[in-house]
C-alpha cells in the first residue's frame, strides 16, 4: 500500500511560520501552552500577522490536526 501524503503533515514537518518550543503541545497546563505559543509568535520574524493571530492560528491548526483523536480534556 502506498503512503498517503497529507498537506497537514507536510506543514507540521516543514513549516517555517513559528519556531515552536519542543513538546509545546504535550504540556498539561493550558496557560503554559498559550504562553509558549505567544513567546514563539512574538520572537518570530517570519510571521505575516500579529503575534496573537499567529499564536491562535498555530493552536487552531493543532486542534484541527488532532481531530477526533484529541481527548476532550485536552481541548479545554
């Protein structure tokens, strides 16, 4: 069987939008995740929107990418 190629996987592996802290989405504290995303967005020189918009975009991408596999408590 051929490997399927998904655009979202390519974005995850090769995106240069933000330099995220390693393991940012494995943190158990939502505030820590938000702070890390904001810090990454504020430090980025490659973003095309405001730091807040970039951070929210990355969070939204993660939630959508995880889809039905993201546990309810992780969505909160």
